[in-house]
């Protein structure tokens, strides 16, 4: 029996999709536990790129149980489109299940995400505009609508009417925009009941039975630790709990069920959207890494801000999540740099500290510098295939974080990995 949480250790886009796709072949099921279509998880198979927003990253394994968990917010029209597109592109796909407890992202959530961001002006978060914040806010305010409500059309309509009246007031009176038509929204959403009918389930019992049967279950996190609503760099965060603790409330399991926590760590640092970033690279280096690493948002296409690895931050991440194994990704992207910097401490108010603070404004990074390498490492399949400088970098990360690396990504493809 084994339950493994896969969590992003930085600001998202660490390569969780690739790591999950790799681990799924030996697992029985994979469940997404939080977030929504703000996620963009990439899997490259035989040179073809698949980007998963709502579907778990195990969907490329025929028949593998892929579950959208209780903690996810589901943009149903987008999910149906993603599923249909994948079915057209891949010969066979995973066996999809959707939690009846997952909340729906409704059209007004996306409109309000957009309008609120615009209104914030200079203070904007830089959200993906996928309606995530407004959907989670409604869940907490107890005016959310759940996937399970769709199977009770009268109840669904009643709930929709109640909430849409209020949302339309905000849309028209505060923002001066056009209201949404209740019948249009109702009809659109109820048209998806056929799609969800054979996929919807009580995932608490489903996951429980998998665990009791001794099956291997992966819990796939979206976003990353520093985007956590409580522990991240608030307010420049997402509206859910990407951390491993979020896996329990997003999958309906007990902390006692979790055996392993795999932290996915990119060999450097990136961030999309606004907010402080102490180790952000200067130009032209930032652009060079962005181009080499293909650091453009998988969901929005926005250029990602690039920076050096921040060991202070990832040590915090490792502790917060209870990471016991690290999957290091994109080591190949650092090839060709004369020197590689790692932030080993912060200078805060004139004092040097190794303790992370999510109040990052004004924090100055203190770097350790090591030699880079020039050899192409994309065909390396064992540690000994790596140049000594790359091995030194891997060892340095293990020492700084105090945790073993078991997987090193040296390219985007499924096979481009070193296993330790
Ligand atoms: P996720 O959101 O954490 O799943 O990460 P994304 O898919 O948004 O971004 C990671 C990007 O890096 C994708 O384009 C992946 O195909 C790519 N990638 C993942 N691992 C590696 C790696 O080891 N090397 C290289 N060069 N690319 C990788
Ligand atoms: P994956 O799962 C990187 C960022 C947005 C913004 C902030 C809030 O692919 O790693 P939201 O739309 O969630 O309200 O936006 O969070 N963000 C991500 N950044 N990877 C992601 O997902 C992200 N999901 C949200 O850019 O700064
Ligand atoms: Mg991503």
C-alpha cells in the first residue's frame, strides 16, 4: 500500500506533469487534489506535447484511474473540451472520475477574476484569469455550486438563481458590465450532465477502497508551495493549498494514509505573475534561461520570470511539506553557464538569516557560486554520465535541503531522466 503526494516546491511549473507521468506507470491511480484550470502540466510523449489543465497527468496511460478530487474547482466546459481533444489525439486514455464534491467554476467567476484584476490596477496579482479565486471564495462563502448539484437539476437551478442575482448586481452596478443570462448558463451546464453521469462519484469511498486494497495512489498537486494561500507569498498566491497538507483535504484522506511526499524542484527558479522574487536573474541572463528552458506559461503563454535556485526557500518548502524525496527537473537547461549561483541565506534588515520569510519585499539574497558545465547532458541516463560540475550541483542541493534526489530530469521527454 502506498500513497504518494507530488508537490511543487517553488512557484509552480517545476515539471510536476513530467514527474507524475513518470510515476504513474507503476501506480494504480492518480488524483488531482486542488487548483483548477490555472494549472498547466506538460507531458512530452514521443515528441508530442500534451498540456493538462484539469485532467490528472496520468491520462496518457490507457485505463489508468484518473480522479479529479474533492478539492479541485472544475471549469466544466473546459474539462469536456480537454477530455474530447485528448481522446481525439491519444488512441486510448485514462479512466476519468470526478468528485461530486468538487466545486464548479462558473462563467461569472471568470468574468469577476478579470474585472477584479483590472480594478486592482498596479496592485494586480497577475492571475491566470481562470476564475480560481472567485470560485474558491464562493465555496468558502457557502454560495458555491458543486459538480454533484448538476445531477439535481431543480436544486441546481435554485442555487444558480440565488447566486447569479447577486453576481449580476456586482457585474452591472460595480463594474458597469452586461449581466449574465440565467437560462443560458443553466442550459449550458445542464448540457454536460451526460458527460459527467458515468464519471461522477463519491471519491472518499473510491480512494478509501484503493488504499484498503493496497493499491498505489498518487496525489498530484498543482501550483507550488510558495503559491499556497496561507504559506506562500501572499497576496501573490493562488486560492488553494498546493502544499502536501492540502492533499488530505483535497482527496478526503487522513494524514496517516500518506507514505511519501515527493517534492518537484526545478534546477533554477521561475515565477509567473506579480510579487517579489529575490533571486530573479538580471538581463540578458533571464531571457537566455527563459528561451532555453521554454519558460512560457503552459496555461496563459506569459513569459515566466527566471531566477537562481533559492535554497532558503526550498528548505522551507521541504519542511512544510515533509518532503522525503526530491525530483529535480530541467538540469539540462543550465548547461553552458560559466557559473551557477545558489542563494544560501537572506539578508533581512541588515541581518543574515537562513530562515525563510514569506514577507519577501526587501530581502537580499546571499549567493554561493559554483562552476558550470558545457557538455550536453540530455542523453545522460546515470549519474556517472554527468560532468563533475553537474554532479557537484546535484550534491550541493541535497546537502542544502537535507533530502535525497531520486530523479533528475535532463530533457522534457518521458525517457529523459536519470534515476538514482
Ligand atoms: P508543471 O506545471 O509543474 O507540470 O510544469 P510545466 O509543464 O508548466 O512546465 C515545465 C516545462 O518544462 C514543460 O514544458 C515540460 O515539458 C518541461 N520539462 C519538464 N522536465 C524537464 C526537464 O527535465 N528538462 C527540460 N528541458 N524540460 C523539462
Ligand atoms: P502549475 O500547476 C505557475 C499563479 C498565477 C498568479 C497566481 C494566482 O502549472 O504549476 P490564479 O489564477 O491561481 O488565481 O493566479 O498564481 N499560478 C501559477 N503559476 N504555475 C501554475 O500552475 C499556476 N497557477 C497559478 O500566475 O501569479
Ligand atoms: Mg505549469
